[in-house]
């Protein structure tokens, strides 16, 4: 579920936007000045929060982007099976099998509480509490 729609000139570094159906975080952006008869242009670099792939785009300043709804939740790690962790949500007790991010492999262990994000139906572990 999309929470709002913003113009390209309203983006800031750190903003999450939807590009081609994927959720990306804006890492760099530049806004060019308008010309005598032109429009402002926005050049930005964004990184996918799921795959880590980078996109660079130049768009008119009046182009609109959807901002995704990010639901931050907590859960307890029940078990670890290779690259995935079985997590039980702390509020509704649902179980999920989520891939452990590379930077958290050492700190995610059985019984630890983690923060995970539900972004447009995709779930990912963000940090250890």
C-alpha cells in the first residue's frame, strides 16, 4: 500500500521510493536550475533495499514517485537454517523465514530479538535489538 506520492524535487537523500515496482532508497541527488523555457531536472542515484542494485536516473522535476509504506516490526529468532532465520513476530506471533543480511550474519543467533521491515509485502531483517 502506497502512503503518498511526491514530486521528484521533493525527494531527499534517504527517501524511499518505488521505481519499476521495486523499493529503492535515494543515496545521491542533484537538482538543476530551470532554463528560460525549461523545467528543473533531477538526477538521482537509488539503491534497491532488497537486492542492493543501483539505479541512476534523470527525470523532470515534476515527475511523480510513489513512497512505499514501511511497517517496522520486531520478532524473535526461533532458529537459523543456513542463510535464513525463522522469525516469530512479537505482536501477532506469525512465523516468517527471512534471509539474513550479510552484515548481520555474526549477530543473528537463536533467541535474539530483531527488527524487520515489511515493505510492500517483502520482509527483510534490518537490525538486531
